C-alpha cells in the first residue's frame, strides 16, 4: 500500500508539548518530528504549575469565577475557603 503524496509522514509524533517535548535527543536529529498541542506550548506544568500547585490554584480559580458570576445572573455568598 502506498501513502498518498498529500499526506505528510513523520518518524515521531509527540502528543502534548509538556514533558513530551523533552523526548527528542541528538540521536533523532535527522528525524521528522511533529508535536501536537492544542494549548500553550510547555504544557500544564510550565503554564499552570504541576500537581501541588494545581491543588492550590484550582480552588482560587473557582473563587475567581464566582466573583464574576453575577455578570451572568448567578448570585452567591462565599463564606470561607480552606
């Protein structure tokens, strides 16, 4: 079976530009490599913090969203965050 000429071929396709972009090394210098990343290059750890940071940031993001909820007709009270 032959590959149609309009389809690009790669030696390696990396899904996710977080730690996955650390895979290619000097021995792959001649390879055709594609990195597929739908968000910011660098992945979660670089752009949002790794697991311990995410455990702190997620509740803060929820509170931040709640602060702006009134603009959407959602009213609430926030008494405490632990």
